[in-house]
C-alpha cells in the first residue's frame, strides 16, 4: 500500500519561517520521497534558496500558482552531503 504524501501547510500560525519548516521537512525525507508545501505567498524565494544551498538535492513541481495559495511538490532527489 502506498504511503500518503506529507503536506506542509505554512499558512498555519507558527513562529518558524516557511524556509525553516521546509528545510527540516527535507532533512526528514527518505531519498525518493516528497511532500506538498502549501503557502499563502509565492514560495519562489524558497525555491531559489534551495537551489543555492542544496543544489541537486530536491526537485520543485508547481501544482497551484495562487493566489490565494500556492502548492508545490518538493521531491528529494539526492542525499544532502553537507548535512
């Protein structure tokens, strides 16, 4: 039976930033797994940050291009050797 894909909804009230939440979630993913990030703003800055800080580690698939919200699938493609 296939495992249900994790959803990270950053619209929920939290003291942690979208980038921190996504980074921690990526660290917890097994190679080949993914999660869907939901945000109330365009997460393009997070995409750029991941490309610079974790080149080749994740792929980014835009599922819904808001507003009012954005949905992106983040897929772990490689192990992050720096972590």
